[in-house]
């Protein structure tokens, strides 16, 4: 291994440790206040709503609808948190026979398993098929997933891409584990796209993003244009993107509001200084969205079928 590659590996290992520790410490307080879904809520038209937990569930449903997901059989949730999205998808689609979730946080993996067991008891009482027979959770790296190629119909990544240091490797790995014709969905925080006459963000914009990165353990930011180019370069098909920054705009003010309740303040204090520092970043996120330097972006794409790959190799189709 060269010195350069050794430094990159050391940086990635250190970052993985920081992310795992952050979520080990902060997941309890989040779950106590916001429940099992650790992501933005969906607010149609950017209008305030009181049912914030339902807004998070609506986010999952709206993304699935937007991406055109029909009846997946096998699902991988990359950056699964405590398993909320995967459990919801498995319940929403009776076609799901197998679901896997990966996270860097051992605590989140344990909570995902525990919450799934609790859901099993409820499902058994209601006469429904138990989720525990379908779902499994592991501590694993999104850049090196422990699954065979072509294993999943649907790869779902809800707000984890921003943490991943080598995003071309991340997208390549997602492509690898999705079957030919399978669908990829990535929902992630992005920096704004650069204008045609720009080569980089403005200094004040970079300062804001650097502060967010420092407190939330994020590597270099990407724009949705960066994600799109990477997906194209790797041969993914039918790439579509969207900006839902308006649709999530009430979310961070709602998080601030919940953090300032007695329950929220006690939870932050118990979680420790790192989680409290992360809480202070909420104001920076609000500023970033209002200044339009931070964007909430979606990307969906499809892995080429074997026929499309054959046609491409013969020069009769697009890149595969």
C-alpha cells in the first residue's frame, strides 16, 4: 500500500469510528423523542404540520412513490439506523421476502433487532407475518457490503450518503449488490450545484459546511450533479433527481423545538458533550437550507439488464 492510500485508509477508519460513536451516543435521545425514523419528514409545500412522526413515514412513502417502486422482493437498507425504514418497507410491500440493513453503529444494530422483535410480537397478535423472519441487521461498511452480487431488487439509502468518504466506491458497491434491472434510491444532504461560471463555493458557504462537517462527522460535500455524474460513469440507467429542500423546510425548526423541551434537554445532557455539540449544529442546518447552500436531494436509477449490457457491448446501447 502506498503512503497516499495508507493515509486515505487511516482517514476512513477514523471517520468510521467517529460516526459509529456519534450514533451509539445520540440514537437513544433521538428515538425517545422522535421514534424509530432517523431522517427528515415530508411537509407538502413546506407547510408546518404537528404530526412530525407521521411526516417521517410520509417521507418514506413519497420517495418510494416518486421512484416508482412497485413490488420488491429483496431490499437492502444502506445506513439503516434502528431499522425504521426497512420495517416500514417490509410491511408496505407484501412481496418483500428478505430485507437487510447495515449500519456502522453496533448500538443501532442492536436496537434495530430489538425493535423488530417487538414488532414481531405485535404482528403475531394481529395475525400478520412476522418481520423477524424476513429482516436482518448487521454492522457493516457501505463501501464494502457483506453480500453477493445481484442480491437485491431495491437498494435504499436514506440520509447516509453524506457520511460516506468515498462516494464513487459507495455507488459502485450499491450497483454491485443490486440485481440487473433493480432500483437504486439515494436520499442525501448535498451542497448546492455550482453555477456554470463557478469552480467552487463561496468562502462563507464553505465555512458553514465545514462547521456542519466537523460536528456531524461528514467528509467532503457533494452536489446532486456530482452524484448524477458518478451514477452515469458507473453505467446506471434512467437516472432521475429531485430537490425536496422546500418539502423538508419545517423539519429542523421542529427538531430544535423538541430539543428545547424538558425531555429533550435531559436527553441531550445524558447523551454527553458530543451529542450536545451535534444539537448546536441544528441552527447551522437551518441557515444552510435558508441560504440554499445545503440541499435535500433525491436520486434514483436502475441497473442495466443483461440484455442492455449485451447491446451496449456491441455498441448498440448506452453505457452499462
